[in-house]
């Protein structure tokens, strides 16, 4: 299954959808969800952090890749962006590893 999800800075799911079969690339699955429309409607200066599977826009920040990522400023941007992206991995880890925590926070 391809699951598209978003969390907040406290590792709480804010959105989750089983978007497509497992072999579907993330961008195609993302476009099938309501999350993509919600991100496009964010007010000014509000952002969502994504990974390279997504297309960078005014409200969706993604890392630089290829030759660009070697530029010192872009390297720093990627570093801090990755620090924020770690939260979604942690959120899935919390859900998988500690059912008690999940049951108490997702009612």
C-alpha cells in the first residue's frame, strides 16, 4: 500500500490516506489524495515539508537534488529540511512500536 501522511511537530498524525497500491510512485499517489489540495490552499507563510518525490511549490518545500545540492546554502537548506522531515518517520515509528501511545493519542 502507498500511504500518504502528514504529521505535526509533536509527531501526531494530521492526515493519512491509503492512496494507491504499493507499486505506485509517491507523486501519483499524492495527487490522488485531498492532501495535495489542502497544501495548495495554505495561507501565506505556511508550509509543508516533503521529500524528493514531490514537486516544490510555494507551500510545499522539497530538498534540492543533483548538482544543486552541493551549493553550501542549498546543502544547509537540505540539512534543516531533513531535520523536519524526520518527524514523519518518527511518527510512523511511534505508531508501529507503541500501540499504547497511539491508542491514547488518536481517539
